[in-house]
C-alpha cells in the first residue's frame, strides 16, 4: 500500500523498486491511495476481500505516519491473521517506535528489495524470519531484532521500477508540481554530506555500508528508453530525477 493521502501527486519510486524486486518471485498487487482519498478505508477493505493477501506492506514516512497507523489498525481489526509489515523512511529512522505499534507485525530497516524477498521466503517455508534488516514479532508478540542489512552497492542489478502497478495514466496527467508527463528516476542513492537539516545524515548513520552510490549511465539510459517505449504514447515527456543529490560528479552527469 502506498498510503499517500496528502493530496500531493507523487510517484513513490522507492516502493516501485521493492515491488519490481518482489514480483519476480511472488504475486504482488499495489493499492495506490493517491487518488482514493475520499474513500480509502472502504477501498482498502474491498481490495483485501477480493485479493485475500497473506502479507500487506506499507511504505511509511513521517508524512504518511498517521494514515499508515489508521490503515494498519483497520486491517488488523478486520483481518487479524494478515501480517502487516512497514518499510520506508520512518521505520528506518524510528525502528523501536514502529515495531511496537500493535498493528505492525514486522518492519524493514533500510532498503527492501532483497530483504523483503528473503522475508517472504521464510514465511512460505514456515521459518522464523532470520533476515538481515527485518525485525518481526512471533506469535507471542516477542520481537526478533535481526542485524541490519548494509546498503546495496550494486544498483545496476536491481530491476527497473514497474509503473504498471500505479495508475500511471493519472500520474502522467496530474504530476508533481503541476507539470504533467513526468516519471521519476533514480540515477543514484544517498548523499555523502552531513547537513544538519536533512534526514540523509541520519539514514547514513543508521545503516552500515557506503550510503552514496551511483548507477552506471548506461543503466539509467536503458531505463529511460524502456519507459519511453511503454509510456511515450501515454504522455511521458519529462524525466524527473529524484536523487537525493543529482549530478554530484561531473563526468557522470555529462
């Protein structure tokens, strides 16, 4: 679930990466609440009744925390057997607070492309989720705090975000900053600087490994070409680089 009830039209590129990684091995369905603000609770319950999922994940930031709490409680009240996992910026920076919410069964701390797949495999095999980056409650409510997973250093190995899960036509018509036709891309992840006003320094300190990483220019161009073929006739005309810091190295930018 992308619990975006803010009214801001914004593609969740981090969640898109996680979905693209998970769908290689598991059936995945996204509920994008960006355009469902007026009836999101009814919509979520209707879709759960239809899809009958075993696990529901929410992408949680400080901005979507209240909505995530309400949605998670709604799910657990109606469907207590469905496991709820949180990922994103909020559980990464506030893991103890996140895992102790009653409606949260597990959290992913840091990047989720590999961790979520390993967590799903452990659930399928009936095993305790001994997965780097995953904290999870057992049936008695005890919390298993697994070690953290270092930042992925091989970004080119990740599958490209699959925007087919989103209402991509709506996003292309009514995009961020009121500029239609944009799709988000990440040419790099993280930031090497320590600005006190920014969350990047806190994330860099929270997770082991090198935080600032670049993709190869060839990989970025290939992703742009893929999306141009898929969505060029549906309004895609703007490349929106959503990097934390874009163009840090001149040779890479050129």
